[in-house]
C-alpha cells in the first residue's frame, strides 16, 4: 500500500521533472528571472550598507581580521 503510493509519487515527480526539462512546460526564462532577482537583492544590500554608513565599519573589521590572521 505505502510502497505503491511512494512509487506512484516517484513516477509522477520524475515525469514532471523530465517534462520541465524537455517538454512543453519547460522553464526556459527562469534562469534570467532568477539572475535578475539576485542582482536586485545584491544591489539592495549595497545600498543599505552605504546609506547606513556601515562601509567604513565593515572594511575596518575586515582589515582587523586579516591583521589578526597574518599576525601583523
């Protein structure tokens, strides 16, 4: 009973996955949309860091960490 349900779910998932890669429901534009969303997110982080004035604090912390690691 459970084995049949799991096997049926597996067959449904694999056929759906294969159809997305090769078939009519192909996610052709998803890569560009995801890339654009990631770039917007990164730009938002940079704007937030700059507007809050955290850029000097972050660079100072990174320089201190590097100095601690190399012993300088």
